[in-house]
C-alpha cells in the first residue's frame, strides 16, 4: 500500500503541483510588491497640491506646484486617442464580423491587427514623429492623440472581435431571416449584443493609452501649462513621472513617486471599472 | 427612376417620399447597406495599410544611414560616435538581445506552470480570482514598472544578487560582477519578466484550452495522473502553440522602452555578463530623439534603430501569429 501511495508518479505529481503553486504565488506576489512599493513611496509625497495645481516656477528644483497639467494632459490625450480609435475600430470590428467572417481577406486583416498590436509604442512614436515632420505638424496634443489612436486601434478591434465571435449565430440569422440588411444587423443587433464588450474594449484601450510614455515622448511634447488648443504641446503623467525621477533633487523625485501613484490609481480605477461595467451591462444581452 | 407602378418620378421626389414614409423604403435600406459596406471596407484596409506605411516611412527615413555604409558595418559595427558620423548598432542589438533573453528565461517556466495550473487544475473560483490579478498586472503602465524596478529591483540586484554572485558564482563568465551598481541587464530582465508574464500566461492559457476535454478524460480514465496527462496528451498537442506564445512574449519584451530604460544603465558597450549595464535599441531611440536634429544623419540612424526593431518584431510576430491563428482558428470555425 505504501509503495503505491508514494509511487514515483505520485511524487512527481505532488512536486509539479508544488511548482505550480509557487509560480502562482510568485505572480500574485509581484503584483502585491509593485503596488506596495508604489504606495509606500508615493503616498508620503502625495499632497492635495499635487493634484490641484500646475507646476509653479522652479517646480523642478523643489518649489511649489503640482502635476495637474500632466493629469489633465493625459486625460485629454488618452480620451482623444480612444475616441479616435473607436471611430475606426467599431466599423472594422463590425465589418470583420458581419461582412467578412472567416474569408481570406478577413484573415489577412486579423493577421495585420495582431501584428500591429505587437509593434512597440516606441516605433509608433518614431513613426509619428516622421509623419509630423512630413506634414509640418509640431509636437502637440493633436499629434499625440493621433499616435495614441494608432497604438490603441489594434487593441480595441481585437478586444471587440473576441466578443463578437462569441455572439450566438442564431441571433444574427434570425435578424437576417426577418429581412434586415447586414447593416441593420450590425447596428441594431450586433452592437447591442456586444455593448459590454465594446465598453471593456474602450476602457482597455484607454488604460493602455494613458499609461504609455514612449509614443507621446516625441509627439505630444511637454509643457507646464494645461493645453488650451489641439495644436499646443501637452504634458502627460508617464512623462511627468519620468522627468521628475530624472532630476537630481530628492524632493522632486518623491513627487515623481507620487505621480506614479496617481497614474496607478487612475489605471486601476479604469481596469476595475471596466469589470464592473461589463458585468452590469451583461445583464442586458441575450445569452 | 420608376416606382412599383411604373410611373416615372424625379429622384428628389423619391427621396422626399422616403422621408415622409414611416417605414424606411426597401431601396433606401439597400442603399444604406451598400454605402456602409463600401465605407466599412475602406476603413478595414487601414490596418493592412498602416503596417505598409510604417515600414516604408522608416525605410525611407533611415535610408541615408543604411544606404551610406555597408549593411554589415551598420549592423555589426561597435562604434557609436554620432559626431563623427559613425553609427554601429551592435552594442544596442546585443543589449536588446541580452535583456530580452534574460527576461524570457526568467518568465517562461513560471508562466507555463501558472497557465497549466489555471487550465488543468484550478477550480472555477480560483480561475475567476486569478483573472483580475493578471488583468491588473497587465494594466500597470510601463513607467510604473520602471519606478518599481528603480526602487526595488535595482537595489535588490546591487545588495543581494551581485554580492551573492561575486561570492559563489564568480567563475562563470556571464555572471561576473564588473561594476558596482545594480543598473544591469539582470534588473531589466527581472522587470521585463514580470511585465510580459500576464501576456504570456493569457496566451498559453488560451492555447491549453483548445485541447478537447475528451482527450484528457480518456487519459485520466486509464489511470494517468494529471501531470502524466499534461505531459503526454496536452503538451504534445499544442507544442507549436507554446513556442509561438513564448516568441510572441519575447517580441513584446524586445520593444519595451521606458521600464527597461530606467533600470538598465544605458551604457553603449557590448555586454558580457548579466550584471553589466546595457543600452537596448528602444532606450537608444527614446533617450536621443530630442537632440538629434543638430547632428547630420543622427535622426536617420535613430530611425534605423527603430527599423531594426520593427523588422525583428514583424518577423517574430508574423510567424507566431500564423501558428496561433491556425491553432486557435480550428476552434472558431
């Protein structure tokens, strides 16, 4: 009996299971450690002024002010980029599903979306910069929005596509059988049915957009003012973190940690919010 | 234009009638459908076009440097002296390769283990608990990973790993400690490993889920343990997919900019140990893009760096995506 209980394969089984638990613990712990590090170092420097004021003169040498310019700038950039990406990705996702299906061209489009999704943001940034030089646009909110929308487009379409693919075929066929055109199916049936998915996709893309630094580095510029026009440069939170850490003053570096905490909080709210919204909206879809 | 009774009407009259009718006319609906189809199909070309445009733009802008000197000198040259017009990418290419490899070596085993656990062992409750953790890990912005690396990993490498390696592993050349700081390939690799983990795990999990349950049940029914089932049924079936998922993760790691830049030291020298600093391609682009306009060919060289990155990533991506599409596509049809 004992030999059977502790036969070699059972030991292996237990060993492998142990490795899996350790790996899982490792992944969960790294999330915990990251959040803990950012909170512990960021919270002491996080003051009310940080989120309500723009940098005053000498801010980067430790004088008064906050990063309101970067917070607003990031919201503008990510908001604009997401809106623009949505404008293109909704038609693409609908066209892929209702018109293309699993055709060859549809497969090419999906492949190219996957490839675009993998292109690093620094390459988008460099490409955006050459584009700006070509059309004579300077570092501005508009340029940043355009580059972010390119970055977010594949994320959004892919997320939507995943949801549409899981939609019951019967629904679409029922609508077609009643005489709807494909456009009507797309707008009145598919869009409604995938609303939770669309919301998730939007928030996912927004979260990616607001946290990305490499793409806005050359395209959106950096300024201490809150942008008043699309053609003005704008600050962004990731770059605010980066620049404040690059200064030699400990006081400013601490504010960099606080800015990282602000960014983390925004991203976590977006991420948790998308779960909450999609579970709420899921009630109104046909299962 | 004729209506159903064959009476000729002007186009504007038809349109006016269409507007008055409570139900949209069949013609109008068909027309809307056609127009939408045309508009949508044009928009759908955008992703394919975008890849082409990005590639062409980078090649075009990088050409002054790539075409100016022999390609081998550009790629394998070790001298990076922009003021003298000498642009050798080799230190940056090796730096990128080192940090990516270290990151992947650290990430691959735990990622496979976690995704196997989630797909083969875990209860639904565990799964629904693990998903938000992975989602949050994936949602944390690169710059926050960089802050974490700066505050936690760099000191950890400096005060724990480097002394340990110096004491016990000094004889191994790639573990030699040649500099006193923690800004190193290892620090970059650790940060990268954590960053790509949620991505690799979700891809692998999806791959393992494609194995039909019948096969698992058959194997378990004849008395195999779970691990035996995994080893001899699940893994052989999706091995290409596992490789593709890991390669996809590596191509993610290759392009990571800000987080790596903050912890890796940025020294333009071909590294020889994981405790050496390095200067990966993305960091090179990000650090120098502001002030390259004053030096001739500098911007072309930096866009050349972006081009090298793009070519490698396109290759990795296409290959692994094709494998994955085939593997996952079977399920969808």
